[in-house]
C-alpha cells in the first residue's frame, strides 16, 4: 500500500512538473529574445485608431495601463519614453516612434506611414524597425484575405517547401482587403487644413509632467497584454504605403548603443528564422540561405 501511494505521489509530482514546464514554454512560445518583444505594433495602431491627434497618440503609447510599451533599450531598469516625430509631404504623413536612449542617441522603434488615396480614402501601415524586431515587421488593419505580394506559411524541417494542403490553398487565396482608415479621428485631424506637423518636444530626461517611468514587466507577464491587441490587425509582407516609406528611409535614426547591446540576439534571430512564402498562383521557387528558406512570388 505504501509503495502504491509513493508511486501515485511520484506520478502527481511528475505531472505537476511537466505542466509547469509546458506552461513556461507556452508563455514564451512567441518570444524571439529581441527588444521588439517588449513593444506591441498592433497595440500602437490601436492607440493611433483611438487617438484624436498625434499628441494624444504619444500620450496613449506612454500610458502604463495600455500595455503597449515595455521597452528598456538602454538597460537602466525603467521603461523608455516613446516620442512621436511627424513629417509631411503633401498628402503623405509619417509618424516616427522614437526612444531617446541617451543624451546623444535615439533609436527608432517603428514608423506609422499614412497616405491619402482619394477624397475620403486613406491607407496606413506601421513598420517595426529592423534593429528592434530583427527585420522590418509590417502591420496593418485586418480587412481579410491574403497578402497579395507574399504570404507566410509553415515550412517543414527539411526545407522542402510548404505542406501540400497549404500549397494547394495558395492557388485559391483571395487578395487582401485594404482597410480605409479615413474615419479614424487622428487621420481626419492630420488632414485638416489647420494641422501643424507634430514633433514631440520631449527628449532625454525632459519628459511631460504626467509621465513617470515604471519597471518593465517580465515577458510572461507582458505577453498576454501584447497578445490582446492582435485581433483586428495583421502582419503582412507588402509595403502598400510606398511614398511614405520612401520619405522615411533617409530620416531613419539608429542607435549604436542599441545595436551593440542587442547584436547577438538580432544576429541569432536572422540566422535561425525560417519562413516560406507562397505565390498567388501556387508556383513556388525555394531559395535557401543557411537555415532560411524563402519562396518568392513572381510578379505579373
């Protein structure tokens, strides 16, 4: 009897340990180890959607309870302040999300790119910076369908291309629907005749009176908040806001301190990341670079 009880006890202990290990693994299953894990691009777009102006957008990004920003790029133990720097060229706007990491250096986190495409039409994307996310990550409002330029699918371990049902479904995927964001309050605000381009007045150690830094959350605590913003937004691989992106690239700001501090994790991510891209017609052409397999769409 004692042996039986002992065996049951060991079984319960093993099950509990296994459950704990699984829970820990599950909580970190989306973690890349990059600084971008600590910032929600989807959450930033949700804040832009809610904001009435770029100034309010900046405040929402830096409000602790919104759980969009959990960055500590310089490792001082406090969450960084994200400033918003606007730039305009006729009907094109960019809003750079930037962190002052020292008195002399800043690092771009992402850029919101906005273009007016008609009298009451506008398109918008946010692009995460490659120094923060390991690569450019493009997020947009989810209108349904598939990205017309490229669409990610899972690849097998042998690098032999997509699983057959995935390749088959690629032949029939519907084009992605691009969401018109004209009715978003902030969009209407920046296209008003009296709008003056917003450039955040705040800088290193000069912050608004309402803001006070807080300790960043651990990944397992921040991830559930980050995940809740995924509904309504989607990661794509196509730059739709082309003119805005061309305006932004020469103005991009990168910090040597941030690149040096996160070099190992960024390089490891770029080496080990596996993606396979399917084509609209189902035809695929695999190109392997080290552990990366990519299938490129032939444009028509």
